C-alpha cells in the first residue's frame, strides 16, 4: 500500500496551503468527504475487477425454467460477493459449461439440444431460421435492486463466469501504486472544492488575536480542476470492457 487515506488528506492540506483548517471544517469532515466523494469517483473511473461463478444452486426459481423460456434464467448474486464488495456493475458473463447431454438451451431451443431441433425441421428455410435464433449470443441483465442476474440464450443447467466492477477498499490496497498520482490529485481537488463550498460565504473569522483572512478564494477553481481531470481520465481510460466473442 503506497498511501492510506489519512496520508493523502494530510498531503492535500499541505498542497492547498491549509496547515490550519477553518473552524467549521475538521479532519474528520475531510476524511468523510473523501470516502463518500473522491473514492467513489476513483472507483467508477478505475474500478477494481473481481469474478465469481454461478450455477444451478444460485437459480432464483428453478421450477419456472421449463414453464416460461422467454424470460431468461435468473440467478442470485452470491451472498459472499455482496457481503465482501460494493458492486458497481456486471461487465461480462461467460458460459463455462453446460452440465450434460440432457441440458437444453434457453429460451429458444424448447425441450431439445440445438442439434436435435435442427434435425427435426424438414424445411431448409425453417432450419435456417431456427439456427439463427439458437446461435444468438448469450446476453444478460443485472437488477441492481434485487441483485439478480438474468441470462438469455444460455443453458438451463449451465454454469457461468461473471466479472464485476466493485468499489475500492478504504485502505486503498486494491489501487496500484502507479495510479496514486491520479488518486492524490483528485483527492486534493475534492478537498479544496469541499472547503470552498463550505466556507465561501465567510472569508474572515474573528479570534482573540484579531481577524484572520481565510483566503478561501484560492480554492475557487478546485471544482473545475476536478471536473476537467475526471473528463480527461474518462477519455483516456475508455472503459467499455469490450470482449471478443467466438461462435
């Protein structure tokens, strides 16, 4: 671990020439801000990627698979995944293997394996149409509220490898050291933006020693700098998670 959050907050204060914080802002406020703002932005731009497998044991309603083939097969996201990670998105689902000779493809292959369906169709044109449907690529949908992954054009008893993006840990151990310059910059701008928005209507404070100028205006541009940095990183990252599928 190259830095921890407390170190980055302290470095941000030094970079912003804030050796002493305004009375209305504490170190605890800054740490809470970074956890709820900057760290989430970092996770969305450069997320941590994890993977796991799902299969028959994870199906939501196994008894309904053969009664309605046109709604896909639903799987619960494993409880250990939800307990361990803050899931941001599902980026890919790949078939590992069907379970055996009696397995069937859903939703378009009815009660037979795809080759049996093709062999049972007498018309070449009809066979071509059925083949086109059966050859559709596997697709999926993730219900973020119920944590259910619905798989279409998959196997009724198959198993799948699922890849997800998740938020980084607060200890930053999941962020590579080579990305720390970006992390430090975005945290610095985030803290500057937070302090400016909190104190912009109060540029002076009274103390026993007299009136103290806070120089909050020096932080006015932090919000724009943070926005520009995020836009540039989103451009460079090109996180579309595109993958080549082979048929």
